[in-house]
C-alpha cells in the first residue's frame, strides 16, 4: 500500500493510503489532522482524478512510513 501526503494550507499532516486498486480507480483511506483530532474517511478515487492530483502536486508520495502520534 502506498501513502501520499495531501497538499493543504498551514502545517498539517494530512495523508491518504491506497487500500485497493480496481479497474476504475482506487479505494483510499484519508486521514486528516483537525487541531489534534484525527478524522478518518474511506472513499473512492478515480484513476483520472488520481493522475491529475499527482501531476498538479496535490498528492506527493510518502517514501517513509506514516507515523501516528499516540497520546499517553
């Protein structure tokens, strides 16, 4: 599974992970940091939209594993 950083305003660590590839696109998990609260969604992204997001820089592949902070 590949993960991608989402371009966003400010210093946020939003990212998405491809869970499954289909003929039409990808099933993805999006994780957004909302002021310390983590929002997770599962959605579908068409291959055309995915390729457009890569070309425009909205999505950037993450080469290191995503680290999730755990509150003590």
